[in-house]
C-alpha cells in the first residue's frame, strides 16, 4: 500500500513538468549547480582527484596508467555532482581507467586497502565491501542510483554487478539515510554504468585482461551510437575464472563464469526533456563459497557442508524521464524513474562425505522501485533538493532439506512464504554557502513495513507484521581557510530496519544451524560525529578524519547455545549498543614532475557495550604506501605496499570462540603501463610479488581454516577506444 500510494503522489507531482538533464557547473563562491541522476558528461570526462586518469596528447580521453590531478567530483554524496572539497563528508571516487588498472573481479576487491574500507569474503566471487566496520546489511548498494540490496545468505550482492562495465565507482562513508533511507548506517556504494550520449557518430570502448593466479580471462565492450535526438548504448562482458592459486597451492572451488549485458536508449524530446530506457542482466554460474565450509553436527555421516550456487541471475529494467524547468540561473531540475529488479538464485548445500546436496533453496528477490527528485537553486547561496523514494521487495524461498536424516530424500521445508518489505521515504536537503563556509543540512522521514504469510515451514502465521517510522538527519560544515586547509565536521543520524532474512528466516539450513528469525526486531539507530580536514593544490591532496558511530538496538545473528531438532540455534537479536571509533587518512604528493607518492591509513575500534568486549569481526589496522610516475615517453610505472597489522581484538563471548586472531601481513604490487597509441594502452602488473600467504581478518570459515588469498599473479590489461 505504501508503494502504490507513493507512485500516485510522485506521478501527481510530476504532472505537467517538462525538462532536460542539468550538467554540473561549479562556481566559486556558490553551491555547485545540480547534476541529474544520470550525469552522462561527468561520468566520462571528469576524473577523480588522485586517480590515474589522464591522457597526454589528446584531451578528454583518459588512459589507464597515467597520472593527473583534477578536482574530485562525487554524485552520490549530495545527490548531484559536487566537488569533494566542498562536501563535508568522507568520499571515494574511482574512475573507469582506475578500475581497469586494478583489474578487480568485483566491487569488494576494487575497494580493498582503501582507508575506511575492507572486505568480508567467503570466496573469490563472494567479496562484500565493508565501510567503517559495518557489513553488507548496513551498506546501501546502488547501481546507477537504484537499490541493489537483497537478503543473501552467502556471497556478495555487490558481485552481481560486473565491474568490467562500470564507468565509475563512488563511496560515501558514514550514515547516509537522508538520501538513501534504511540500511545506510555504514554508507553507500554506487556503481555507475556508462550512459547513452548524444555524441554524433559511433564509438567503442574495449578492454581485456588476464591474471595468472586464476588463469582468469575477462573481456568487455561498450558501444555508443547517436544521431539527432536518439542515443543508444550497449555493453557486454564475459569472465571465465578458474580456481586460483595461493602460495600453498590451488584453492579449490574459487572459479566461476560470469556474463553481463547492459543497454540504454535515450530520446531527446526537446532541449529540456529526455526519456530513457535501461536494461541490465548478469548471469553467474558454478559459484562456490569455500568460506561457508563447516563441520555438520552429524559429522560422522555428513562430514563438512559447503554452500554453492549453480546458477544466479540479476535483471533490471528502468524507465526514466527528466526535465529542466525554467530559464536563467535558477531552473528546477526534475527526474523521475520506475524500475524493477530481480535477483534469482539457486543455493545448494553439499556434503563432502556424502558427495551430494543435502539442502536446496530456490529464491527470487523482486524489487519494484520509484524515485522522484528535484533540485532548485532558489538563491545564489541555497541549492534545495527534495524527493521521494519508494520500493517494495518480495520473496518466497523454496527450500528442500534431507529429512529426517542426511541420507533421506529432500523434503520441502520452507523458511517463510510471501515475505514483503515496503519502504517509503521523503527528504529535503539544503546546500548553503556563507562566504567560505559551506553548510549541508538534510532531513528525511521513512516508513518501513514488513510482513509474511507464514514462517518456520508454515507453523507460525501470526505476529509477523511490523511497521516502523524513523527520522534521519544530517548537518555538515566545511570551511575554506586556505586551499590546503579545509576543516569539516558532520553529525548524521541513520537507521536500519530488519531485512527479510533477519525477520522471517526460521528453519534448519544446510550449514548445520537452525536459524530463528524475529519479525518484531527493532530498527537500528546510528549517530555519527565526524571531524576532519581536507585540502588540495597543484602538488598535494589530502584528507584526514576521526569519527565515532554509536548504534543502538544493533541487529545481529547470535548463537544462543540452545538446540532445535538437534541443531544449534542462531537467533536474530537486538544488542543494546555498540560503538565504533575510527581514524582514517589519505594523501597524495607530487614530489617531482610527473612523480607522485601516496599514503593511506585506517584504524578502527569497535566495542560491544552489552558484553563489554570487542565488536565481532572488526577490520585490522592497515597502512598503504604507493609511488607512481612517468618513467619514459608513453610509459608510467607504479608500486603499492600494503601493511596490515595483527588483529587480536576478537569477540570471544559473542562468537562463542568462533572468531580467531589474524596475524599481520604485507603485500607488494608492481605495475607498468604503456600508452603505445592514441586511445590504446597495455598494462602489465605483478601482484603479491613476495607470494605472501595470508587471509583477511573478515574472511569467513572455520577458525584456523580460512581460505588463503591469491599468491603471486602476473596480470595483463589492455584497453582500446575507437
């Protein structure tokens, strides 16, 4: 009902409006003019500060491996294109050339090592990004601004977006519920795909890579064709990944296949109005999660169990309309879209001793969404933005378990039926300028409703509905005392209502646990205070911040020490309070012509106030050191040293001894890029030069038996544009 009501309200508000995408026009002394939700120009032409994203010899066409310093622009932090130096929050932006340079398989791998970011891994494909110690449930994942989140027992929903097609990757650190609603306690990750552009003629962007550790081959191609008022973009990618090798040998069950297609058509109605139609599809096959390997309670018969997905697919369709209303310096920019996304998975649980699947789950998470937003420069010093977001997610997993014994045939045992989550939020934000002081203030109201027809194989049919309302807010300030001295502060409040599995998952699972959901779980409320400094000039850029995030009614799955039908129970609970304190810093210095040094540092401490012990699975402290520069005509080289400290601050009571300390480690990566022709480059890199054996602290698995990270790997990346 919430969802249907919001559609009617948004369409009514949009009636009679006509528009065009507004491009960012940052002007000193006033807020940046707004960028619409589909910033086609910025996504292809404006590199982020500190990224290797320039191309000597031709303007506007960056090449992998070259070095540049340009103002960092982020669309996700304010909802429109804004200079990072005028944004009082911590952000990160990676452009396409940098993503190709890193040759990452997925979003989690691309962000590994960045200050304030980490990865929770259960396999090569299942690498969930972690922001400031908060994992997938507390991070909103977006693709082109549309919510990707769905409840996943294993793997990473972020891996359902092929990174090889991404034009840009943006991260907003800290609570961001004002713009993005429930779930954005840790922050937001937005994967921005290429947009159809009204550039006459045709162009093609091709890329291919190989890495020796997995003998993995990845290829991608993006084509844009435009004539008159019509523009079409089509992209495709293919990945064939084999089991990778660690220093101790091949790591079984880490290979998979992935194929993706994207397309977008834009029609320019007139100089102010556009329509767009977008399609996305990704299929992954034979994906295993070796981090899920656990001894079954009936170990003598079953041995270990491990989760795998023979098939999984994500499909998304979007229809959008945008408009620029009015003339002069104060137009109203309006954008509305409706979209539908489906994530379909087969999730099997296999017994290694029986060599058979003892559990099978088939599930489709379908989400219908509507977003309507506008921004208006009501005064040269006030940029107002406001909007409504609504979405409805449905799922009804079909599960079959070996019952009553692991040797029995599979019998239907459904965790819940007709699960539904509905969310409706409205927000208002004011971007204000008072001389050299930039103030960003926002307020939002959300209503989230959850319900299901039944849970626990149909035995529970009452008490399943819950509705929560929450108010989120943020207030941030940044002051330009000097180009290299911009102190900033922000106070933000976010919330997270329980997701579907936390509410309704009530059944035995193939990993040997009985999961007990809680339909009446209370929402988490997070309040973060952050203080920091930013600055940039022609030779130096830096950012440093300290923060404290206090979360009440923290939602988690906790072993209870009890048993149900002979299986240990994990139950969804609210902890009273947790606190996360952190320090992060990054800097980049041009110490000589075309030569740069960089540094990044993260330190994070989490405390479970209820149990008076460290918070479960907090990332280790780490230091990142780098050099890059031009070494010859057409050649650049780079070196990155990552030093990760021992992590012995573990939760002993909460985890019941399942979280073990992780030794420290260091890795060195070397690379060289040859720009041998206009719009073409070839990169060769050697990752983990020392063939170091290690695993990240947030790697899932039985304590002491976590899978090791890839060993020494030769990587080759080619990119060409025609």
